């Protein structure tokens, strides 16, 4: 049986305020081409289908269009991640079941009951030719969903009990696989993952069932194999953080229930995120021209402020995604060194020029000097 493992689609996610639906469309198309070429029997999406609990209609439309395409001639299974609303994800489960699509938000999957797919509490079984995939499903275990049990046990005990309950579907002769959205200790993180930690607690890899021939994980956006376990994070479809320069991929898992081989298949569509230093507006513009196929964050490392006109030129560039000013402490040091030896009049003229791109006229300068003198506080550095 061939299983294609992917996760963290984050459909609808913005980058510095800009939508990326076009890129998500392209990379999901590529995923379908890979599934066809590799003759995948099952596609597992290990959570974070959408970026928010209430995705926009355009994000939902993109998901359903690709879900239908990806499930043609095979099974598509998508579980809820910490970004998804599990109830919303599984709302169309009856419709999904008719299309070889399984939308897992937790609970009992008895709604899946066909010649090839049957379900029960925490699991589905999928028949492919003469093989049976026993698929334990562990959507993101939020305390809100598992709340009533939270008093008696630690979070890790609750998660372990959920996984054990799902893994009760495993059989000696079957292909036993877990699909889970979890934040395991020891896994690589990007700055973005850290920020999202708030709702995703760490658990030990010891919660993973030993009887699973493979565990398809979601949550970490860089591809990562969990040491000592047949468990992997496929990583996200696209980079979502300028700290994440990892190559994007999906995992092709070939298994007969005993022997398992895992191979990474690279994803090539969707733009890379790059962070570049610039010391002048000209350098920033040059970088943005050279990196036209990427999303670029410019770290501006000069003590000379950019003018409004220069900012406009930079923002116009297709590759421009974000601009980081100097860190605050060096910014203050820079300001002090700019001031040194200059009169208030000179400083104001310099500031005015930096903001407007033109020289201040005499009246404006005089008005500023009057206001400064009239403040009665005495201007000190
Ligand atoms: Mn995610």
C-alpha cells in the first residue's frame, strides 16, 4: 500500500497581509500530480488544513476543489489541527464519505460505512485491494475538547489515552498507522511554531503506539523524523516564516504492514521566503529585483532613514513582503550618533527630508523652531 503523507496546508494564511491562495492552489495541484505519478492509494493530511477556525469562503472553495481532485481513485483523510475548528471541518462528513474523503474532527467515525471504508471510535479502516489499513486518528487534542477529563489526569495522560483508544483498531495482520496532530518534545521548531505554542502543548514521543508501522504527524513546519520511532513530520506545503528556509516535501510511505519504506518527494511550486540584509534603498531594490520569484523580507541595516519615496519604490516590488528596521537598541545608538554635533535646525531639516523626500521650506523650519523654543522645557538630548 502506498500512503502519501502531508500536513499543515494552512489554506488562507496570509504573509505580511498578502493572500497566498494562488501559491496554495499551485502546490496542491503539484501534490495531485505526485499522487498520480506515484500511484498513491491513500493521502493523509495530518492537520492544520485551514489557517483559522473560520476560514474565508475562498479558502474553503480551494480546499473542496482540491479534496475532490485528490480523492479521485483513492482515499483522502484529513484530520483537524490546532488551527482548525474540528466541528466545522467534519460538518460535511456525510457528503465527504460519498467522495472517498474522510474529515476527522474527533469522536466516532461510524458515519463511514461503505464497501471500502468503515469507522468506529477514533479510527477508520480502509480496504485497498487485499490489504486493510487500520488508521488511528488523533486530531489535535485541545483541552477545550477533552476538557471534562482534564481534572483527573495530566495533559500527556489524556493524549496517551486518546491515542490508545484509537489504536485499539490495530490488528496483527493489518497495516497499522496513526495520523496525529501533536507537538512532540525534541521536534524542531521555527519562531512561528513557538508563537503557536499557546494552544499546542508539548507531549513526549512515548505517547506514540509501538504497534504502529508508521505515524504521520502534523504541527511542525520543517520536515522532521522523530528519533527512535517510525514517526515523521512531513512539514508544511509552503514556508510560513522567514525563519523557515527548509525545502518543502511530501512523504511517500510504502508498507505491507511489516516492512515500511519512506521517501521524501520534493515540492517545487510556491514561492520561497528569504530574508536579506540591505544597507541602502538601492541595495534593497537590487535584492528585490534579483529575488523576483520569492517573498523577501528586507532587514534594513543603515543609520540613514529611508525616505517616503524610497519606501514607496520598495513596496512596489513584486518580491517585497516585509521590512525590518534596525533592532531598537542599535536604533537608539544610531539616532544618538546622527544627532551628535548637529543643531536642532539641521536635525529637523534632515528629518523632514527623510520623510517627504523634499527640502523643508523656510517657513516650515521657522515654525518648528518657534514651537521648539516655546515648549519651555529646553531641548536636551
Ligand atoms: Mn501548522
